[in-house]
């Protein structure tokens, strides 16, 4: 299934926030909302799917990018409040990393600026993906500890 990012949220369309043609909020690498005249409002930020990601033609909005953007933005706001300018951007994290469940197996898919590959994972891939779903949900809800770095 291919879902084109061709239509932004009504809330954004009805606002005066700057959007790209598809209706997603224009930001810079650090999550600051970027107006058409290249100015920035003081404290307006956008992250995740609602934002217009920049980058290679094959870029895709993914959960892990939304998480990186969220983590970066929390850091960037703190950095700004401290008067610093060592901000963290999302663009270096743009890649496609996906385990596509096919019901009786899965495919591991990866793409970044340098490489692209697909590894078929018959049978076990399906159960790995299901296991990941359970781990992700329970660890996000704080019911089990998170594996460091994941
Ligand atoms: C079918 C599908 C499969 C995907 N598979 C993968 C995958 O395998 N791996 C991966 O990394 N990414 C995957 N993604 C992408 C991933 O789900 C998104 O990139 C990620 O969820 C974006 O997070 P977000 O917080 O920006 O937005 P969302 O997760 O969409 O969160 C936005 C939230 O805002 C709420 N909301 C909407 N309107 C309002 C309103 N007016 N008031 C209050 N709340 C509102 C919504 O209910 C929602 O909870 C998939 C996406 C789809 C659609």
C-alpha cells in the first residue's frame, strides 16, 4: 500500500501557518516553523508527519523520524533557552527502515543516501514484527523497560 503525502490536516490548512503545496508545515532542520519570507516566529515548532520534510526523492515520513524530531526539538528548545546555538537536525536521520509484514513472513527494507536493500524473512519475520509491536506498546506505556538505544 502506498499512501501519498498529498494532503495536509484541515487544522493547518485553515491556519495561517506556512505550508508547502501539499499542506504540510514548512520547517527548518531544527523544527522551527519557517515563513515564506524566510522569517521565523519566536516559538512555533512543528515535528512529525504534520511537517514538510526536506531531502532525497525517496524520503518517507516514518515513526522513527517523528521520534528523532521530537527528541531533537526538546533539546533545541532547552538549548535556545540557555542562549546556545548547537542545535540538532533531523535531516541526517532520514532513511527508510521498515519490516513489512506479509502475514506469513516479512521483508526487512532499508534505504539511505548510500545503500538500499531488502532481506526476505520468511515465517520468522512475521513473528518478529508482531513481537516488536507488543514490545513497542508495552515499553511506551511503561509496563516493561525499554531496551537501551531502541
Ligand atoms: C499504514 C501506515 C503504516 C506505517 N508503518 C510504519 C512503519 O512500519 N514504520 C514507521 O516507522 N512508520 C510507519 N508509518 C508512519 C508513522 O506511523 C508516522 O510517521 C508516525 O506515526 C508520525 O507520528 P506523528 O506523531 O507525527 O503523527 P501521528 O502518529 O499521526 O499522531 C498525530 C495525533 O494527532 C491526533 N489528532 C489529529 N487531529 C487532531 C486534532 N484536531 N486535535 C487533537 N488531536 C488530533 C491524531 O489522532 C493522532 O493521535 C506508517 C504509517 C501508516 C499510515
